[in-house]
C-alpha cells in the first residue's frame, strides 16, 4: 500500500479527531497529512516483529524527506512483539506537514524496514 487512509466515524469522530492508518508502515515514506496539524496519539502494532521498530514523523512535506537523512520531529519506539498507544502531552505540532516512515533504528539514521509490516495509526 503506497499511502495510508484517513478514517472517520466511530471513536475518532466522537472525539473530534481524525485517524490516519497504514497497514504496511515501513521505510517507504508516506504522507500522513499534507498540511499542518498537532498529533494527539500514535498507535503502533509491532506484534509481528521480533525486533523493535521506530515510527518516525517529519515536519516536512513528503517530497522533502529522505529516510535516514532528514531529521525527524518525533520518533516513537514500538517494542518487539508489542502494541503501543502513546498519548502525546503536550501535543507535538507539525507546522508544515506530517510525513512518516518506520524503520529498525532510532535517531535520524536507519533505512531498514522491519521484517514484517507494522500497522501505524496517527490521531490528529
């Protein structure tokens, strides 16, 4: 899957937020949102992997991101074999756009995809 999908309805709509979901979150950069916004929650499902995965989010439009070189605005470690729901407080504000990727190394570097896809969700 090359992008991700905004989800509306259900709990997200009831709370006034939008949820972006990508069932194959990996090193292929994706546009989470093409404009400015604040992240409320991040959900990562790494149950299919034996190693930690790092969901990286950039305050740069998708065309300006080079995974492994561009400095992320936010990095979320999702432990091996686990699911993680992280409530962001205070909110992380992205002034330009929200672009994401998922790799096996923390920090700026890292260009290796997890062995199996990670399911990524962002609430904004």
